[in-house]
């Protein structure tokens, strides 16, 4: 039985990350720094002697571009890849495209903080973290996890909030705990799972 390997990576810095804009389902590409972060992530995975059997990503190009760069670094450009909007970033609704400072001026610091950091309060026209979990978790359980448990080495390139959904289950975190978890752009997290889908080991390559 081969190892049950799952690697999660948040996309590299996007053009809207750089501009301090709420991005959500909008589709900006990576900045030059984001490209470098994705290359660095690929090199870190290569240094761990990792190869993959299948990859998953969202329908947004910043996550797809990150994955493409990663796989180029790993020499695995033809890897079977599944794209699904279940792994999309949280939809920020009416905040999408707005500068975060401008949003604070319009709605107030406290209200914007509630939208960004509460578990179940969505911004107008958008999703809360709870809503994002409600679409990401079933996809993880039905599509991603079975691959891992079959011994297929699995790579997921997605977004801060959709990855939080997966991490919440993997690490058995509370809603309060997951809200505090910051995911750096372009930093792989390597999980090896037990047969019952619990985590046997975790390695965060931020320090690598």
C-alpha cells in the first residue's frame, strides 16, 4: 500500500492581493512575486522528493496558474487535474473588487471585520466561511479524500478560505480556531493520513 499523501497549497500572490482588494470569485492572475512563490513551492516539494498521481484546483486562474508552475518545477506537467468551483475562494459578494480600506470607510471598521473574521456572517451578496465550508467539505469527502485513501498522491492548489475548510476537518479545529489560521501564499502543507482519514503527520514547508 502506497502512502496516503495529501498536499495543500494556497495560490501565490495575486494582482488583487497586491492591491489590497477583496477578490473572492473575481479572476485576477498572479503577480511576478506570486509566480516566484509558486516556483519556490514547487522546488520545496521537489526537495522532499514528492511526486503526485492527481491534482485538484478551483476554476480560478490564480490557483490553476500556481498549480501549473508547481507541476513544471516537479516535471509533472501532464498530471491528471480536476477543476471544480467547490474549491473556489469565498465569494465576497458586494465587497468583491473593493479596496479593503475603502470598504472600511463605507461600512465601518467593525462591520468589515465581522464580515472578514466571523464564521457565519456573510457580506452583502456573498458567502460566510460557513457557506464556503458547506460547498468545499462535501467535495473533499466525495472526490479528494477517496483518492488519498486509495494511495493516490494528491495535490490541491486552491484558496485561503476553501483550504481552511479542508484543514478544519483534517486538524479537527473549531470554527473559532479555523478563523485564526492564516495561510501564507505559496506554502505547501504536507499531510500523511491514516486509513481512517485522520492525520498521521503534518509538515508545513513555511520554515523549509
